[in-house]
């Protein structure tokens, strides 16, 4: 039986052409299903919502500073 990871770390890139540091945000599973048929994951504030497949987080909603990229890197957390 496969255990569902309940948390992922999602990396938001730094400012475009600003060489700013990336930001890592922890997201948790919700009971919502996304457009691709997978679970929707969101951060504590609820302003970053993603659907995760493998190690790719497809952005559904993001804060202004994180909404430039449609796909982000996601890593399961213990």
C-alpha cells in the first residue's frame, strides 16, 4: 500500500533577472481535486495552490511574486 505524502516543499524562483534567492514553501493536501484529476495542495495562507504530479507542481493560484511560472519543483517531506 502506498502512503500519501501529506506535505511537499515547493520552490518558488527568485525575481526574474534579479538573481534573487529562491523561496521554499511547504504545502499540505486539501480535499479538493484539481483540473488534472490530482489532489490540490496549498500553503498555510492559502494563496499558493498547486496540483502535484511526481516532482512537478502545476500552479493553480499563486501570490503575485510566485505566479510567473506555470510549473514548479516539488519535493515530498517526511
